């Protein structure tokens, strides 16, 4: 019989309305189980690890990611797959981070949660949880069907580092416009076999030294030299720059000079687009040619969540900014499509 480890970190799935404050507050995992008697009917053994501190995912951070990765490592040989119950707000960051932290993964790590608490009459939590478990235990020829870090939400399975939360009020909370969904659940659970990654070769290698020395520079017409220079001179090693269209920026000399100075001082600048669909193409327009020449890294079609966590991961692994740039532009875990 398959064995699944459910790791409960928190989120709306495990919340209840507090009768006095009327706000949503976390409940413990036993109370969750009481709401889903169907769990008993699943043909698998379920182990549960509940975090001591159950959190709203807005309080998620790299220390908790390291704890999650360590738990997965400690149980890796004992179970067939993992389901992580997590708030949807930062789920795409956590799934992206874990995808980089777990090298050579060959078992499913499925994040899920819900928009309504599991105790609510119209909850989406039960379907999300039950199907996430089904996916985590799904095998073909004795091999996991989805040996990846994924997000399962509202009948769809996404590659974790390709998804982002796009809707805070619909059950359809996630999208992944730059990469096809990996599975869809309806009457049947259909896997898109050609889009699922091959399992990692060799043994699982856990990287848990993420460095959060990262700043974000989001451009807009009229951004001032003071704002740009204060972000670029922050005490960080990496900057994720959110640009226009296919990776374009203003060509004003002050802007170009500030970027050049930041790179010369050893900072790594990663260019991702504010567009949710499409890719960065440095050098396609005059407004990005100079970026390419000065050594700005192309983030291609990466999500913001993947870009930030990949930067944290690489800064923890490498010292040389040129090496960080080289790896940022490489597809490491299926997070980008090179042009
Ligand atoms: N605020 C909640 C969280 O991210 C929302 C959710 O669970 O969907 O923890």
C-alpha cells in the first residue's frame, strides 16, 4: 500500500471563523481530519506532520522552506509522495523555492490548500486535498507519475515554479500561462505525460542555504533616479528587475549608468517581464540591447516567484556574480524556456 506524508503548514484550508473576533484563525490537523472522513477510504497509508506553529502563508519565509526540505529529506525513503497543506497566498513562492532546493527529485511533492476553510459547507478544500493525495500516490510501472514539485488547485495540476496566484476570490486561484498544466481532474485524472519532467537521476540532494539578499526593482514610466538608485544601492547581492514587454527599459543615460554601476560593484540583475505571458528577449529592441551588453541576466519566461526564489537559491550556492548570472539563464528545474 502506498504511503503519503501530509505536511500541514497552515493556510485557509485549516482555519475556522473565531466566534469572538470573527477573523479566520488556524485549527489543528485532527480538526481537519474530522471534516474529511473520506480520507479513511483512500487506499493508502497517511502519515501527518503538523508544524508546531500553524501559519497564514503571508508569514512564510526561507527558514520554513528549509524545515520543509529537511522533513522531505528525512522521510524520502519511507513514503511514496508528499502533500503539503499551505496557504494559497505564497504557495507559488514555496513551491518554486522547494523545486530549486530539491535536486534530483523523483517523488511527487504536491502543494495544495483552499480558498474556503475545510469546515465551510461550500469548501473547495476536500476536492483539493483528496485529489492531491491521489496524485502524490499515482504510479505507472512502479514509477511516480509526477516526480515534481507541483501545485494542485481547482481540478488542475501545475508545475510549482510555473504557477502564480492570480485570483483571490475564485476557486480557480492559480494560473500557469507559460507552461501547460500537468494534469486535469474530472471524471478521470488525466496526466499530460509529455509535459511532466523526467525523474531526477541519482540521489536526492537538498540545498537549504537560500540567501534572501534580494531586492526588487519594478519599473514604471516616470520612475525617478532617486528611487532606482536607492533600490540598486540596497545592501543586497541580487536584484530582480521587472521590466516592460519583452524585457525593455528606459534608455535614459542616468538609468543605464546606475545599472552599469550596480553590475560593476558585483550585483546580479535579473530581467523578468511585467507581462504574465511571453518571454524576455534581450536585444530584440533597442531598449534592451544595452542591458544585454552590460551583463543583465535574462529571466526568459520565468514567473516573479520563480525568479526571486531562484536568485535566493543561486546566491546561497555561488559567490561569483558571473556564475550566478550563468545559472539564472539556465533551465534548472523546468522553470524557464530558453528562447
Ligand atoms: N491568507 C491565506 C494564506 O495564504 C489564504 C489561503 O490560504 O488561501 O495562508
